[in-house]
C-alpha cells in the first residue's frame, strides 16, 4: 500500500512490517529531533554518505569499531588515553617525538657523539641513523 503523506502523522509499524520511503526528495526536520531505537540497528547506504554538522559526539558504553581497509582524517587527532597499534606507526611527512624531543633530534645527538678512549677522541659512529 502506497500513501502520500502531507502534514504530520504518527506511523506505527508492526513487527514484520517495513516502512519504505521512495523518491529523490529531501527529508527536512525543523527543530530538534531524536531517534530512539529500542533494539539493534543496521544502516545500509548504497552510495557515498556525508554527514555535515558543526560538532559530532558518539557515545558508546564499551567500544567503537571502524571496520574499513583505510581510515583517513584530514585534520589533527587528539587522544587523552593510550594509543595501541598492532602494526607499524609511520610518519610520511613529519616528525615522531615525545615530551623531550623529536626522533630527528635523537639522530643528531647519536650521529655526532664521540668517545674518549685510550687518550684519543673517537670518530662518530660508523652506522649513522
């Protein structure tokens, strides 16, 4: 059964019923909106999806899992807890550092260090970092 709805309606959907919205229109909500699902939810989108908002918060009581071959961020990432990696951590165009200095600073110190041995100063290390 197909029905065109104008104005406001409350729609009750039975256990085995489906609510299908067809067309290429836009759904607009003026004012605040809450969607409460009293069970599990799966959302499938056949095309690309964009969410535009000034700020988004996801609240999950146990964890958030991103199941994708690649997660890309165009800005900074800030973490207040521990970051654990099961693979490599790489910087393709930047520095890796801690609260003391970057790794490039450690390389400079290591590569330029010398030792005083048997009354003479040795050269820097053979294997530079």
